[in-house]
C-alpha cells in the first residue's frame, strides 16, 4: 500500500512540469507558481472546515512552516521561473536528482537511517538519470538549470518534513494547513503578479494552471504524504526516480517533444533502481525529527 500511494503521488506530480510549461507560455511565472497556491488554499480551507480539523500544536505549526517553505513557495516558484527558459523534458531529467535529495533530507529531518544497499541502489538510479541528462544536453548549467536545482533542494526539504509530520497527523491535513496558513503571503503575491501581467491567455494555459492549482499544489500530496509516512520518506521517495520518465512521456504527448532510444534505456535502469530500493531496509531512528525551539 505505501508503494501504491507513493506511485499515485508521483503520477500526479509527473504532469506538473508539462502543465507549468504550458501555463507560463502565456501567463506570468510568479502568478503561476504562487497564484496556484493561493487558489489551492480555498478547497483546502473548505476540507479543513468540513472535517472540523483542530488547529495543529505550536511545534507542528513550525514544521508545517518548513513544509510550506519547500513545497508551497520553493518548488512551484522556481520551477515556473525555470520553465521560461527550459523545455519540460530538459527540466524533467534534472528533477531526477529529487529522490537522492529527498533521501538526504530524510536523514536530516525525518530521523531515518537507510542501509548501505539502499544508498547503492539509489546511487545507481541517480547515475542513470544524470547519464540520461547528459545525453539530452543537460550537463551545462544555465539560469533555468540553477532554478530547477534550487526547486529540487527546497522540495526535498518539504517532502521529508511533510512525510515525517504525516506520522502524527493525516498527510492531507499537512498539505491543507500548509497552503491555508501560507495564504496571507500567497494571496497578495498572486494578486500583484496577476495585476502586472496579461491574463488574456489561451485556454491551454488556463488548463495547465488549473491542473497545478488543483492537483500539483493540493490533491497530489494526499497519497504522497500518506505513502511517505507509512513506507518511510527515504524509501518511498525513491519512487520519484520514475517521475522524470513519466514526465517525458507527457511532454512528448502534450508538447510534441522527442523521446529517443536513450529514454528507453534510462527507463529500464531507473525502474530497476526503484525495485532495488524497495527491497532494502531503512531504519527509523528512535529520536524525534530534528526540530528545535530556535527554528
């Protein structure tokens, strides 16, 4: 079940880059990146209201702030900025670094201790992704590449913290609170970005924006955080190795981007790596996740 939940989350997120790419062709990237979070706060608030969810404790609020920093602000804003300069396929292969970054964040934030076999399997998948990136010309860093790398780092923090916090409260509550409590910032930023941009966009751009607002910013996290909490952040996080390859499929389908033999080779290597990581052990430390009163 944790693996299935994790895969459903990855499947939902695999549409994010193509949808964002379509949206930023006509819409301001700040509006797409932050405005989507402000819009997602409306159904999130309704869900919390209908379910009569109690307010998180103060320590949990601090940790929700870390989640928001990573996945409400960091990932959506920097991917939207990057996709002004990069194709969805180019970005997807760099996002292949996300599982490794999530594993590192899991060690730091979620108190997990992956085995040596886990790290070896994860490293093999990482090498496959980087080799694939090199064949696509992703080896040279551009401004867009830097934006994607920042997005990956911040997203990994948000994933690890959210997955660890989802052991204490349902994962859907974690993301709902994250987007709702971020509304005092996301709403004015989104409105300012909207006022300074041309909103007379094509229908495809608005469909892309609708997807990232409804699924990428909110609904995709429901199964994702549940899977991370039940199966472990580091271990389930490795399912993300499949995400770049799924994204390439959607990019070819939606954006007519070419996929060659290298993609098929990388697909086999990445899937093998995911299978290998799921057969390894990841211990959970008896200590609580690293949260101090100074955070």
